[in-house]
C-alpha cells in the first residue's frame, strides 16, 4: 500500500500528470489496486501514521498533531486546543505487533516519528528490524549526493529485508517510510541534470479545494484571498494584509478582484466525476 504525505492527486502519471514522472508507481497502479475514495485519518504526518499503524482514530490514540495543538495567535483560535500526545503509547497494538504474532518478519525502514515522551521506539511496537539512514537528522542536508535524504539506502535496506524473508520462506511486513518529501530538498546530481530547464507550470497564485459536505474553493495571490463556500455561492474576498482573520468580505467593493478570482477558480481545476462542484442533496 502506498500512503503519501503532501501528494496532490494529479502529481502522479496514472492520474494524468504531464510533468511529474512516476513510472514505477504508474506500473503499480496498472497491475495492482487503486483506492479512489480512501481518506487519511488525519491531516498531517504523526496522527495519520499513528492511525494507520494502530487501526484506531485520533480520539483513541490521542496523537492529534506534530508537537503541540496550541498553535497560532490565541485571539484567532476558535476552539480550545485538545491535549496532544507526542507519540503512540506502547499499550497500543500495532499492525506490526499483530503480524509478528502471526509469524511474519517485520521491519521498518525510514521515518518512525511516533516515539517522544509519550510514545515508544519501533522495536517496542512489533518491528524486529529497524533501519533509518537519516536517524537523528531527518530533515538536515547531509553531504551524501548519491543518497539524498537517505532515499536510496532506505529503499535498498527494505529490498534486502524482503529478499531475505522470501529466501527464508517467511511472510513479511515491510513498512517503508521516506523522509524525502520534507525540506531540505535534495536530489542526485544526475537527477537535477535531467530535469534542469524542463517545462514547469508557472502560476502567480495558490489554489486549493475541499470536499467535506460541500465543495469549497479558495485561491491566494499577493495579499488577496478568495473563498467560495459551496457550489454556486458568491465569492468572498479578503485582504490578508489588513485582515488576517478574514472578518471583512470586500467582494462588493472589489469587483475587479472578484472577476480575477472567478477566473482562477474556474481555470485552476480539472473537472472530475469523483469531485464535482455540486452541493450534496439534503435528505
């Protein structure tokens, strides 16, 4: 199973990317199984990782965020921050625990990120083999040009583990968790040379879309932010330089900004039957 952090749905070839080259993932998509309606149990790394490994939602394992949930200016917080655990407590039964008890060889290769004062090391959570060439400095740029962010050494260790398990006739569970998605950004010199000067889409705005109950669109360029809360709803305009809390809708006063927002919200997306800009019918 491939579970990706910070990956846009169209950042892979099999979903139509004409910029990112993902031939091996594309092959897995052709020969394997796709889950078009799968959802992560949380919006960032540690809590979604804790849910995946424990099989429980965040209110059960209490890992809600990386670090503290008490973030940002207090005057803009709409809820009291929920108490947060820094890692997955050892009393949780993990996927590795269950598979190990069923006779599987278990190994984790790369990022764990569930220890801390409240959690436990992977060796205490069902993993017999633990390997991380970036351990202690996961997001630090190291002088290893042929192994950026440990991508190749982590992959090689996982491959070696799987080959040895297969040779021994033992079923295996390999949890491969790369650091490559986060800064510092690194690549092999040969990879940089291949893609240097390639065609990259040029945009002067950010666009995002949310489908939770109703489709919500938003765009940001300069100090302006546009929001459409639901299909066919009017566009709201906010000047984030003077109104970071988005309390004053300037749409009536800025028809030119509304027009630009309308153009962005229309052109920045590709229609897809699974993600229509249609409000759900009330029951």
